C-alpha cells in the first residue's frame, strides 16, 4: 500500500488495518461543523484511481491465493 501512495498527491495514511481517508471540515466560532464533501470525495476518488491502476498493472494469481 505504501508504495502505491508514495508517489501520489493524496493525503492518505497507511495503518496496520487499512488506509485512513482524510475528512475535511470547518468549524465556526459557535462550534458548528461543516464538512467539505467535495474535497473528501476528491481524495477518495484519487485513492480509488491509484488502486485501479495498481490492479491493471498487477499479475495477481487468482488460482494461488493465500
């Protein structure tokens, strides 16, 4: 996973159990939160694209999975 994300312009982090998806938000002076859905979606789509590129270039052997 780290090699897939290393050369990308995404902000995802790799952990033992998976990848952390960034959640963008703003908070006003009253404590109200507004989520930046478009930025969240853009980051997720970048990750999906990288994973698709990896799969297309992979020589994964479905007959010999662990």
